[in-house]
C-alpha cells in the first residue's frame, strides 16, 4: 500500500482551517480547468450531435467534473451517477473495485460517456465500463479530466476525452480527495507530504 492509497478516515486527519495551506504546488488553476472543460464539451458536442447521449459520472470524485462538463455541452443529453469504491476496510486498497451505486437512467441504445476525475491504475474505470455494458448501451467511451502518467497500469482503458496529463503525484481538488477532504478546492494541487505522513 502506498501512502497515497491510505485513507486517513480513521487516522485523525485534520485538514488545515485554510485548505490552501496544505497544498505544495498548484498544477491547474481554476481558469485552466474552465478552459479545458469548455474544449472537451465542444469536442463531445461535435462527436455526438443527433445521437442519444448520457453522461455517467463516477461518485464521488467525478461529480465536480460532470457538473462542469454537462454545462459545457449544448446538445440535448441526460446524466446520471454510478458509484465505485476501491477500498476494502477503508485504510487499505483492496485491489478490487466494489460497485456502490448502479445507474438509474435507462442506457439501452444510448451513447454513454463515463466521466471520471482521474485515470490512475485504471481499475475503477475498467469496472464501471464493464458494469455499464450490462445495460446494453450503443457505445461506452470515457472522459477523464486527469490522466496520470503512471509507469504501469493495472487495467488499460481507452480514454477518448482527456483533460490534462499529470505526473505520478498525489493530487487533490476539483473533486479529488484525500480522506474525503479537499474535494472542494477549485484548483488541482499537490498535497504536502506532511499531511499524509503525519508530520504537521
Ligand atoms: P484507479 O486507481 O484508476 O482505479 O483510481 C481509483 C480512484 O482513486 C480514482 O477514482 C480517484 O478517486 C482516486 N485517485 C487516484 N489518484 C488520485 C490522486 O492523485 N488523488 C486523489 N485521488 C486519486
Ligand atoms: Mg477518491
């Protein structure tokens, strides 16, 4: 288990009162994010014009990206959320992905775009993609806001719409959490090591 996969839910994480104080470096500003999401929305509009489209966000991190992306797409479409968790006991990564919420919108014959905050090991996206295929959609593609350049993926998933490439560092903000905190930061930043190594 890497430090980054450790949930501090049980280890008494106290985020600083000012969340910005826990950030080492800002990688993407609010403006960078808005610009890129607008471009992704336009690309999706062009590809799906005239087709029945459903965006499926992955809880919880994908919620923030989905809420921006849906408003950047002017063609008619609907959206829903699916849930997945890759944690077993809450403190260790189980290596298996549990589906915690299925979609409710009817996907049969629809074109689906899964919206996820980050493509890391690929486990979550692979599991969600397999889950959604059971609903007989016309197609399933993936939009990942961040694409982590990891040395080795556990599961390869084709990412049709990619926001930004980032180095293999633990990041928070724009939906991404550490121990369920920092999701509300409007930018993407690298968390200070002292936050998860308990050295604060
Ligand atoms: P996976 O390893 O690709 O299955 O990613 C699993 C989940 O881990 C993602 O949906 C994110 O919620 C989370 N995750 C992966 N990398 C980071 C990170 O750098 N910061 C915060 N969460 C992350
Ligand atoms: Mg997470």
